[in-house]
């Protein structure tokens, strides 16, 4: 399970935001965002931001279908 902050970062990824933009919006450092992304990728068992976004979209579609 993702923390609320990690979920927020992942959601912002789906909007196409860069690490720097996410960091600015959340008022944290870019290094913090990179740490969140590393944890997100590990928890979701994906290798990059594209795979993470696709997985989130698939999960959202699956939950809508139920």
C-alpha cells in the first residue's frame, strides 16, 4: 500500500508533471520526490514512471468496473 503522500505523487505523475513541478506543488525538495518515486516503483513492482501511471490507470478502471 502507498502512503497518502506517495499516492498524491503518483496521481501527479498521471497529470504529466515533472519531478520539479511536483516538488514545487507539494512544497518539498526534488530529492524527496525522487525518494517517493523509488518507493512507489518498488511497491508497485514497476521500473519507471510510465509503467506506474499505466498500472494506476488499470487499477482505477478495474475498480470502476466493479
